[in-house]
């Protein structure tokens, strides 16, 4: 009887800075509500800085209102996804 040896295992892939062993997953795009929130907040900030009639308390009120609207819109979006999965 002749015994055969199994072939040697293949060498592991080379890890270098150019090529990672495990590639990074793609980053998901931010939700549209976040983009609209940030753009609206920047517009309110510019108006607050540029206009004399708008003070910082109005800016804080607008920021609070925009934040609440953003949270509500995300809640509605998540509730819609739960409703669709049923």
C-alpha cells in the first residue's frame, strides 16, 4: 500500500495597505430627511448671522423646531417600513 500525502494548504492571502483581507462594506447613504435638515439648519444659521432682526433665541427656536420635525419624519418613515413588512 502506498500512502499519499494530502496537498499542502494554500497560503493565506497577503494583507497589505493596498488590499485589505476583509473589504470594508459600502457606507449607506444618509437619509434624505437628514440632508434636508442640515440644509435648512445652515440656511437658518446664515439668516441669523446676516440679518439684524433675527437673534440667537430665534435661531435656537428654529433649531428646536427643525430637530423635532426631523425626529417625527424619521419616526413616520420607520413606522411605514414596519407597516409594509406585515
